[in-house]
């Protein structure tokens, strides 16, 4: 083959024959030499892997479990298989929303926060100061304005808040101290 046949001279310049130049189209996501395009991962899979890598610290944060015992199935690619969750059977098995249990759950979250704050304030007081506060509380001579010390006032305030929250949760959950009372029998006439 003659090398000069592939070139043309235009205006004194040697150029390649346009009929011999093949246009190569770019693929959507590139290629790897020696590997078929069918063997490569598709763009959605690559994007999923990058997102999992970038969000790994956030996804590793532990979360509280939900109260519902029924869980959807998650396959190896992270897709949710709802299965029977979209059926009438699911609505029959799922417990109804209980306002008392929901409110008790919210109060338990507040109780956790209040106990943390109470622990922080407790560290600032001496054991003698805490004992003095409890004695005044049991004697019924408690008023927050009586305390000149801000730490003692804060400890008393959070201690009383914890007691109120515990009592509210106990009432919502139906826990009672002492014997259970039987409901009165209703007589029909």
C-alpha cells in the first residue's frame, strides 16, 4: 500500500484523506482496554458505590429501633422489597397507633435529656448539698427561690422535673404502686 494514497495535498499542505478517517464515538461511561463493555459496571452501580463510600460515616451512626416488629427485606443492592407490606394482611398485623404509648415514648426521651442535665449539675454539688436538698424536699419546705446558690437551685429544678416525668410515664404506662384496682361491675337493669 502506498502511504501517499492516504494523503491529499490542499493548498500546499499535506492532509489526511477525509474518506479514510473514521469517527469514533465516545461511550457513555468509558471503557477499559481488554475488557468488554458488557463486563463493566453500569453507571447506576458506580454511583451507588460512590454514594455508599461518601455517606459511610453517616450511615454508621446507630439509630433507635422502631417499635413495629415487622421489617421490610433489604436485598444486597440496598433495594427494599416490601413484599406483603402493601397488602391488607399487613394492615391487620400492624398494631394501631396508641397515643398513650407514643406520649410515653416522647416523655422517656425528655427524661433521658433531663437525667443527663441532672448528672452534669450533680457533679457541681457536694454530697452534703444534695443531702440537704433532699431533706428539705421530703419535709415539704421546698421553694426554688430559697436557694441562693445557682447550682443548688438548678439541681433542685432538674430533680423535680425528673420526678414529674417519671410519674407521668408511670401513669401513661399504667404502672401503679400497690394493689391493682378492679373496675367496678356495671349492673344492668
